[in-house]
């Protein structure tokens, strides 16, 4: 006979408590403890079932390794983010802001897979079958191997998967699915955790690749307990700004490939279109000869991307100068400005600083330091750098320019787009051939880089 057990769980971090508290001891948030009633049955549920037979430990040298088979779609950008294609039996979580294009992307991927003769089951918990059909008509999706099903009951979902026998399943979204034996509301910590565990069991036992769409909070994190991201094999974030047509699919976790891979798409009326050369997209509206504008070759996963960094340095009218950054870490900007003050004698204490990465891209690697610093100096001195210069390098607190990874790929990408000079760390010179159409300038300190970049500094 089933028994009921009441407990309180934090909706932000998943902290469990026996009684209600106003403030969560785990994350410190207020009014996030929600009561949840669990139904305890005789046997365990979900993916965490006890094994009836004991297994033995195996020496690692005796473990046979087989290469993961991947199924590639005709969308090469999507394949690359996943590490080369979709792995059968994998569980993939895709998060993103409302209306960013998650459902559109997965419906297009479903069409490409079904056109290859592979059966796809698209489960929509937020839209009716007719609404999904209308989106498919707009995207030009017409294939008999794509099945649409509107349901949120996990037991009915499992039965439908057994009946349809698909190779791929899309669940849109995991926050709408509920387990009938759990009395808490859909989207709660217990529901999301248990439903994900059951779908993981289905993916592994039936060798079906399952894609889960996840809602995000106002901070941009996937809603629900953090364990959700630990359970799945791959976590993808679909990013972009409403005022820009391009979207970025970023890999945050991937058990079958590289992390921090990105794919660039352009949102058009007929759906998402791949951007095969994102550097041209980010540089096509660049204003030539404007102070405060520099170019950096940043690595996103295994791909080099050239983006523009813009700075605006103006005298402040406040007691404390403002420091604002979009696309780069604000603390990194403050650090670089402190280095300029100490090592180059530039008085930036009475200046407001506004830094932006054009195109809505977010850069978080150390190799952008030299470009950000040069951009600040260019705006502060009101002097332009050559429009054909590119800056790559990490800047230390003592003003040295430090080595970065994959320098050859970065310089080759700059040469391919017509840049004539590349400023790189002096320690990165040697052991590789420079492209013939670009001059590589090795610098040891920021003083060397600024002296070569500006005529009268």
C-alpha cells in the first residue's frame, strides 16, 4: 500500500528540509521552500532502481571500448556542437529564453532526421497538435516519419514510445511533464527530477536519443534542481537577443564531445539558417577608422571567431566613475583599467568606461585581454588603430602579454578575412608557419603593443 510523506524543498537549489523555513539554508533565497508530498510505493521508481544481481569490478585495461556511433543531420552546425552528430541513447537538454527558437530548431532537426527515414516522435506539452502542425507548415516540414503527440502524463508518454518505436524523441518541455504517482505540481523539484530520471532510463534501455527542452529562470539558468544538468549527457544553451536575427547554440556540457562549442544560426521567416562564416557576420557592420574599435580572434570551442570590441571612455560627472560591460566580464575590464593606470600612467579614475562586444556575443577567455585594453586606450586617447589590425593575448597584472592557446588557428582566421597585422604574445612565436598575407607582431608587454599600434602615444 502506498504511503505519503511530506517535506519541503527549495525551488532554487533543491535543499530539503523537514519543516518550512522562510529562508533557504542552501542558497540563502527567501520564500523558496515549497511543500511537496511524495507517494512512497513498495518498489523503487524511475532510473534509480536497485540491481538484483551483484556485479564485479573490472580492471580498466580489460574494459573494451567501442567508438560511439553518431547519426549526423544535414545541419552541420548542429552536428558540430554535439561533437559530430547525435549519439543513440543520449539525453540532451536544451535551454533558452522564451521565444528564442528552441522549438523551431528541434522541429527542423526532426524534419531532417525523418527525411533520412528515421522515425521521430515530437511530444509537445505546451502546444496542441494543431499548433505544432501550423509551425511545421511555416517551416515547410512534410514527412510521414515525424509523429506529433500532445501529452504531459509520463505514463502515457512511455506507452506511446513503445507503440511508435521512434529512434528520436523530443520532449517540449520537461517542466510540463508530470509523474502521476507524485502529487506535487508539474515543474516542481520532485516532478522534474523523477521525470528526467525516467526518461533517462528509457533513453539508455531502448537506445533512443531524447531531447529535452528546459525553461530558464530570469537569471538565465535552467529552471529546476541543479541535478537536472548533472543527470543528462549534454547541456545546450540557445542564446541570442530579440533585436538581432542571429542565434547562438552553445554547448555547456557534453559527455560525447568538446564543451564550449558554438553554432551560429540566423532566424528567418522560414526558420533557422546556418551561418557558415560567423566572423563575416560579426564584422559586416563594423565602422572603419572609429576610435575605441578593435578586433580580437577568440576561440569558441574548436572554432576561431573574429569579433569587434568597442569602448567608450568619457569624463565622469559622478563621484564614482561608471564601469559597464556587455559581452565581457566587468571585473576583467576593471582589472585591465587598473593595469593601464599603474603600468602606463593613464589617469582613468575620472573616466566612465563602457565596453561592448558587437553582435551580442559573450567572450570569456583570457585571450581577449589585449584587444579590450587596446580598445580602451584608443577611446581614451581618441586615436584609431589600423582597421586591418588584430589583437590576441592575455594581459598579466605586471603588464606582460602572456601565451594563449591555438594561436595558429586564430592568425589563419584573421588572414583569411583580410587582416594585415596580428599582435600576439612573443612567447607564441616559433614552432609554426605564419600565413603569407599577414604580418605577425610578437609583443612582450602592453607597452610594446601600444607603441606599435598608435603613432603618437
